[in-house]
C-alpha cells in the first residue's frame, strides 16, 4: 500500500506581511541611509514571513536586507527572528572557492614553500608494487631499497604531453626557427632520459644552448646543435685581378710657398734662425 504526500505551499500571513516597519527597525547595525525600499514579503511557513529591503551599502551592489518575522497563533504581536544581508539575483559575488591544490600553477612554488602530495595522487604509484615500466623494474627489485612511490603510467603520459606541448617540444619558437636538421635527437649534447621516456626525451647539456639543463624532446631544436656547422662548406670569395697602368705619366705643376728652398740652394742648418 502506497500513500501520496503533497507539500502545501506556505500561505502569506497578512499580519506578518504588514509588519514592514518592525522589520525595517530590526536592522540596527548600519546607518538608516544604507537601507533602501521594501522589495517584497515572502512566506516561509505558517505565520513566518521574510521581508526584503534594498541595500545601499558600499561594495554590496545588488544585495538585500532580509528580516524574518513571526507571531504566535491568535496573536497580533509580531516578533523578529533574524536579520541577515543576502545576495540578490544581480549581486556582485566573489568567485567560487577553489581548493589550494587546484589553484596552483606551474612556477608558483617559491623558495622555502612546501607542497605536499596527496596520498591518492594518480600520477604516483606505490614503489613496492610491480610497475609497467621495465626500466623501473630493473632497479627496484631489491625489496625495501626502492622509493616509496614512483610515477605511474598516467603520470608519465601527462608529463610527456605537457613537455611536448610546451617550450621543450618541436612547436616552440626557438625550435621552429632552427634548421630542420638541427634536432636534439641528433645533437652530441643530448643526454637521453632513462625509462620509458628515453625514446622521446632527454636533457640538453650544451652550455651555450638556451635549454641547457632542461628536458627537451628529441625533435626539439635550436641553433646550438653540435653538427650545425659541419654541413655548410665555406665558399671561396671571388677576387678580381688588380690592374696597374704605369705607361702614362701626368705632369702636375706644384707652386712653391713662401720661404721654400730651391733645389740649387744649399740646405739650411737645423735650429732656429
């Protein structure tokens, strides 16, 4: 046997609805100028009504004062239950709260900061269980000597994709501007990583490269490639022959200045005259 229950809508109590002055007088912690016009009265239950007033408080645009009043049965004396400031449909609200571990962005961790890792982080797996990375199994078989947690398959895939799509991948501006054959996988300064990431990533060891000490993809590139100059042979500069024409001599008259000595005259002694 089933029974059907219906919820009866609350009826607006007229005595409580008419107590606008009592509701307005209950807002005592602010200046009267911060209380605006009466907006509406809402029936919350039997003989329970909430009055809404416009708020003029600075910084609370669109908010409303809410004052709830009630009365006992067969009494016309209205009492105040509570007074609160509530946001309206057009209120300016702060953004929703986001946990700190979801607000963090790459590069937010500074000197001295601590960022604990969640116990159920999907990027990590327990070190004592079998890993799906053969390279990890080769060094972690010794019981009790391995790390407590290692990167899981999901963690490695996420890391590889992030690196490949960022400044360490082939689409980075420095990589796109480098010659096509100047790829990190063929560079002598490229140090491949261990494990399953070895096939795609390594660390740059070139002192003069902008990615020195950073993980880069094998198809990343830059102008500091170790073999960048081997394929470009020096082209000799074509020199034109120098032409000397001494078959003609042009006479040029030179005028002598005041005080000059003729060739037929004896040379003067050095010193002051």
